[in-house]
C-alpha cells in the first residue's frame, strides 16, 4: 500500500496568513495527488486534482505543487471560511486508495 | 446539480449486518465509478470500496475484505454497501462519493450517514 504522510497534523493561523501543508508519498505517484477540504457536518470538497489543477469555482488563493513523492498545498491569504481540515489523497493505485492523516487548520 | 444522499445507517450490535444506500442524481450515474469512504470518530478519512461504472470491477480495503460488498443499480441510480459481520471498529460516518471517471478522484461527496456498532 502507498502510505501518505501529511504534516503538520494541526496548524494555528490568522486571517491573511500564508499557510503551507506538505504531503509525502511512500513511493513515486507521479502527479496522482488530490487535495480536499472538510468542514464538520458537511461533505468533503475536492479543491485540487493532479497535484496542481484547481477545480472549477475554487478560489485562486488555493494552490498545489509537486510530483513524484513530495507535494505541497498552499493558501496564499487565509480567509475566515478556510478554517477546516485538509487531506491529501493518492490515486496512483486504486488498490487501495489512501489519504494523508489530515491537517486541522484553526484560528489563532 | 450533483446530489448524493446516503441512507440506511443506524445502531447495530457486533456481528450483525446493515445495508447502506446512496441515491444519486444530477449526473449520468451509469457513466461514473463510485466509492464508499468512512471517517471514524476523531479520525481521518479511510477509503472503503470502489465500483466501476458498469459494476464489473470492484475493490475493497483490506479492513473490510470478505465482510463488505459494494454494488450498484444503474437503472435506479443507486449505490449500495452491504456490511456483514460488523465490528465495533466499523463505527464511522460513511460517505458515498462520485469518481471523475474511475480514476480515484472523488469529485462529489454525499453528506454522510452514521453507522454505530455497539453492544
């Protein structure tokens, strides 16, 4: 199985801050990496696919980069609605699909 | 707009069975792979099972292999998860999710349904 190591597990930041989350795969997954936002009581939302492709309607303050084993996700200027938990997920191998452990982004 | 609505959750004793359903609308269901993903209390997301658009290919996580079966009814736009021999550690919020094709990209998710396994 491909293991996804996501860090940090939690992060405190202020509105307007720039934050970066990293995700490392246990083996080369090319660019088969997605990022999701999850707020309690709601359906998770796909933000970025193929490591860096922003989904339609997702604000441009969100971005992703990386390939191979090392990936990052950045919010350039935090907005109040961005406080949530973020997950990376590899889709290089469907058997099984695996998520990172999540990063809980909290208001400082 | 895409809608995925899960149902069938509840409280069940260990060893018993439960069947979850996911009613899909707003897209061509028969053209999309589908998945079940769960989140145990206080934990992260865990992929559970996948099924191709025509139902011919199915994959399960090792944690549910031999106990859970994913299936679909394309004539009724419904996804199912038959859960047998339930364990306490299966307690979770279960989400159905639409795949962009059958690539492992979950482009739409339902709101989730709670399954509690407890004696």
